[in-house]
């Protein structure tokens, strides 16, 4: 199997998706501590959820802009730009489900 080499923007795109997933996991885990004696843990995890998810939105949009300005072919730009925008796209899909239901 060939060694896969990612450049800086491609690594950032994958890290942004990882940050978004970590934020969503923190939000899920925080629900278990809401009415528990470790309520401070609930507040910490919930705030971490907001910070990580909003950070991934902003970084995803910025990274997609940086990818579009690089000298790649259009398929590579489209692929890594859409990977960078996955947190934003998933949020839009969630909002659409809430509005339509």
C-alpha cells in the first residue's frame, strides 16, 4: 500500500472534522451528568461542546477558502473543500430536519 501524504490544508480539514466530532461527543456525554452530583462536569462538557463545534464551523469555512485559493485541480479543491465544510453542512442538515418536522 502506498504511503499517503497530506499537505497542511488537507491535514487541517481532517482535524476540523475530528474537532467537530469530539464536540458532538462531549455534548452527548454531558447529558448523563445533568442531574448528577457531578453537575460541574455537565457545565464543563456542555461549554466544551459549544466551543469545539463553533470553532470547527469557523475553521472549516476558513480552510475551505484557503483550499479554493490553492493551485490544485478542481476535483481536489472540491473534495477537500467539502471535507472542510462537513461541520457546516451537518449543522444545516440538522436545522433542516428540525424545521421540516
